[in-house]
């Protein structure tokens, strides 16, 4: 097992605590703003007359642009530092929030989501690489679990806020909240993060490992496959669970927002304890166990006969994500340190997430148009099982466990 055994240190060394806390709270308020619009976009698009495939394209466009730009930004941040990309991405979020309010067609929603994906490619993998680089060896699972808690907590709060704001005020007010919170994150980043060259990271001035050597690494292939499958299920849930709940149970936006929130919130609760365990137990087993729970949760959505059944299903899916994700990110950080290219490795893992979101939402949209809405959730369960099996097979050829 590739982990340092000496644990006689604090979680984050003192010079890095300010950076960690700044990144923690910046991501918390920024992702809250993004989460506000998640449960609203499918309903908004449906009101504009979008078919299932176009609803999938709204989410797929975001994932497509992230996939295209992730390698560029991840590798560039290894060279020049992290802050410039974080600042540019947050500024992009502000612009997109205004564009959502001005949108009058499904086509414009797809375009603006594509732009939002570019901004996201500058933020999430670069921030996670930053955290990974300041994390002491042997504490990768706990540190990434703690940081992931900020993302999951904000993602759970955002959908609930979006539903409440839409019901009480308007959908435009929810879009405005995205802009306001993104401005707050931008201000924190500009004021509190050190400038490039003073970031307490070591930009790689030597030759970075080639993309070919990275994509042929068995460990990275396994991590990529699992993250792809997990993200495909998230894409299905975020794209079609609001529509499924609305059509089958006639739920309000507030109830739908709470439904989406709950699964993410449950996953966030599990991040820290599961991250702690990831530093001490077999991470591969933890990931596979989490995948089984995620698949079971997807199947339970399809068989739900009440709102309570949907709540139980998303809770089970959230537990599965909470069990597996800290281990996935811990293994990614170890790989990043191995290859001395943290931004490049994290960008590949995030690319898997983007591809999964895009493929899951698009394929589920096609399934909905050619069969029925309920088909998309068993499809997601099958993808999750495939991802867990692929990780197990690839990791059998790699010494990272």
C-alpha cells in the first residue's frame, strides 16, 4: 500500500491553513450558487418546450466544455500556479448568471451551460490540485474528505435554496443568487490567496509526464472508469429526477430541491469519516462497496411508489458516494504526487466526471425519448456496476490500493 506511515503532524501545516480555509469557504459559497440552478434548469427547459434529448444536452454541454478544457487548464496550472485560473473561472460564473436571466430559448441555455463548463474547468480541478499539493502524505483521504465536505454541503444547500427562491420569488431571482455568491467567492480568492510564485506549491519546471504515459497507467485508468460511472449516475439524477418526481408525484420545486439536496447532503456527511478510514483501510474495497450502494439506490428510484420511496433511494445513493469518493480522491492525490503533476492527474479524474455527466445525461435523454422516463434509472445502475468492476480489474494490475 503506497502510503506514508508517519502520522505525527497536523492535518494541514500552519503555513497552509489560511490557503486551505480560503479554498474551503470559496468553494462552499461558489458551489452553493451553482447548485441553486440545478433543480430549476430541467423544469425551465421543459417549460420552453424541450424534449428529453435537449434537457440532456443542457447538462451535457456543461460536461463537454469541461472535458475539452480540463487538460489545458490542469497542466497549465502545474506550470504557472493555481490562482489565475481560479479567479478567471469565478469571473466566468458571474457572467453566466446574468446570461441565464436573459435566456429565452433552449438553444441559449445550452450555449450558456457550455460557457459555464469552461469556467468550471478553471476552478474545480485546480482547487482540488491545490489542496492535494498542500496535504501531508498519509492524510490524503481525510484532507480530501474534509475539503469534499465543503462541496457536498454546498451542493446540498444550493438545490434547496433554488427551489425555495423559485417558489417564493422567481426563477430569475435564483439565477441572480448564483451571480452574487460567485462574486463573494471571487473576492475571497483575490484578497486571501497568495499570488503565483507565493502559493506554497512548487510549479513543475521539469518535463511533465506525457499524456500517453498517464492514460496507460492502470491505476489512473481504474480511477477514471469509476469516476466516469459515478458521474453518469449523477448526470441522470440531476437531469431527470426532478422531471420524474414532478411527473409521477406532482411535486413542487421546493420538494424537488429537497430531494436533490438530500442525496448530496448524505454524501457530504460521510466524507470525513470515510476519508479517515481511507487512510487506514483498503481503499479499493471501500470504492467497490460504495459503487454497489450507488447502483442499488438508482434501482430504488425506479421502483419508488411514493415521495418517501424517492427519499430513501437518494439517501442510499448518497451513502454510496460518501463511502467511495474520499478513497477515489485520496488515490488520485497519491498518483499526483507520484508523477509530480498534481494538476494534470486531478484534471484527468475531473475529465472522467465531465464525460460521465455528459454521457449519462445524453444517453438517458435518448432512452427517455425512445422508451419512457423510468428506464433511465436502471440504465444508470448498470453503468455503476460496470464502473466498479472496471476499477477492480485495473487496480489488480496496480500497486495503489
